[in-house]
């Protein structure tokens, strides 16, 4: 079965989507529509902006969503039998599986990005990647901290991301290094995504998601919160809301997709972050990068 996966924040790069815009008439139309929806020239930032321009959460998230969904829309060969998205990428997956429209998806992503940016400004918070230590040990260390710090991303069995108050994250990194972590790297991010610090953003997004029209997807969507196939509209909404403060169970998602019959993965969107993660999760299953020429 063909499984399509959609990247999240961190996969952006200067010039993203420009080749797609220049080579495909349908893509140009959708990029121009995106400019109108977000009410600023996001295409110019994507095509001509610097790395710093693209690091702003309220630019990064819509830019990645726009690139991913337009690329999927322009693929003649796009016939998904299952889809998943990493964090923000779950919105792209929902559009690709025709559960929500491009317009509704982009509006939700803009609301999400702005709400997350506001939440980040309210608390001194950060994230860190822990390499080479089992998740149980990481969870125990986080749990014993006096401040807020939790597991945010189960990216692969050997790469876990923690998220929370800056002091608690830094203290956790020190302890985890002493316990045998190969590396503990503070990430250059706007704040503590997928943690309780995002509660205010979750509240802002909840009513918008509940008021958005969701259709039954054309294929199962494996969602971050549960790592399982979901097609029920109520469950899709609930899991999407919970995702802001719950961990991304990525390697569990990929393992479950393989168990359910995924024989090949295609990453749709900027960068190749998910290809790298998939190879750490299961090298036996091919993972390929999608381009407009595929």
C-alpha cells in the first residue's frame, strides 16, 4: 500500500515551492489563492525570504502547509491508501485525504500558528532533542523535574524530543546526558510545542476546529495523538485539538502503518526530514521523496 507522509515545522528552506509555482499552472493558481487567504504575500517570503524570515512560526507553518498541499494536488500519481503528517503536517494530510478543504486547512493553520506564537511569548520555554536513550528513562527524568517538561515527539526509537519551561528542559538535558544520552541538543524553536504550555493555543483552536466542516477522508489518516488509523470525523477533530498539548507519536505511527500494509512511503512537502526518520525506524520499507515529476 502507498503511504503518503507530510512534514512539519523544521522542513522549511529559502526558495521553497518556487519551482512548483514556475512549472505548474494549477500550482500558481493555488499559491495566489493562498496569498489572499493569509492576507499577505507569503509566496514572496517562501520564494525570496531568508532563513530567519521563514523561522517565524506564523510564516513557517502556513508556508509548509501551502507547499505540501499544493504539491499533492498537482501530482497525477497521487492515490493515497493511507496518510499521516508530523505535527503541522497532519493538517496537510487532512487536506490531501479530502477531509477538509485547502481554504479551511490554511485558515486553521494560520490560527494555530498565531495562537502558538502568542503562547510561546507568555512563557520562557524551549525544546531539546535527546539522542540514544530509551523513552522510559527520558519520561522518568522529565517527570521528576520541578518545572514543566514532557516528551513532545517520539521521532524514532533513538530520537526523542522534550518540551517545556527552559530551566526544566536544560536541567533534564544535563541529567539525561549523565544517564547515557549520546547527545542532548537544545533546539532553535519558538517555544515548547506539544506541551502543557500550549494550553492557551489549544483553547483558541478548539472552537475553530469544531466549527470547520470535516468530511470522511478518502483513506485512513494516522493521527499523532493515537498513532492509529482514523476516519471518523469526530475523532479526527478531537485528535487534532489534543495534538497541540500531546506528544507526536511518529515512530509508533510509522510502525502501525507498516503493520497495516504500508509497503512504500512518499514524503510530500519541503525537505526530507521524514525520510531520515523513517530510515531510522525501519530501513526495510522504501521511503521516497515526491517531486512534481513523480
